[in-house]
C-alpha cells in the first residue's frame, strides 16, 4: 500500500465496527472481549485461553511518546530523508482523526474500564507509523495493522511469540 492508498483507505475505515468477531489467523490471535482487564487480578471465572493471552500480552503503543516496539527509531530516522515527510505523516494523522469521529465506543467498555481513548490513540499511532513505512518504502508491521483496522478490528497487543492480539 503506497501513501496515496493509505490516505484513501483512512477516509473509509469503519473503525472498531467488528470488535470481538475476529477469527484469528497465522499471525494473530483473537480475543472475544476485554474482560481479562476488568480487575487487577484475573477473575476465577475467566477462561484459561483469555487468561493466558492477557498475562502474556504487551499493549501496542497508544501515544506518540511511546517507542515503536517493532522498529525503534528506524522509521523516524529514515523519514528525515523524505521531502515533506513530517507534513505527509501529519496529513495522514489528520485524515484518521477526522474519520475516527463518532466511532462506536460501547464494545470498548468492560467492567469499570473504558478503552475507547486507548483504542483511538493506538489507531492514530498505527496510522503515523504506517504513513512512515509507506513514505520510506519499507512496508511492514504497521501497514499490516492498518489491514486489521480496515476490517473493523482493533489490533491491541503483541504476544511474546510475536503474534498480534486482535479484538
């Protein structure tokens, strides 16, 4: 996906529309809900698969201050050589901000927690990184995550074996 295709896709994404419906694939496991994170400790009623995934998962970044767990500073460094690179990344960010307005938040609430702002922040982080990947010509992890978002899911974490956790 090149930069122009990314911008076009961002305009039409139906963000978070299929939460809990992902079937899983070779690179990703699904979670049916966010219940594992309802309490500080796992509920005894929680099934073993959900408990295992939740205990092993590291959340994907949701703020721009967080380091890219996949590339470190590599994309930011490469972007410096792209004319107007930062401006183009900001354009993608603004398109995503606009398209994220009014997304359904109900399935992002679980127990006392509301994950809607974290999910939105994670989506925006992903957009920035996918824009950088496309601009520097190194499509990879973040562009793949855009595919999950495009299908209405939330790729929210990484397992220690490298698989993505998708809600």
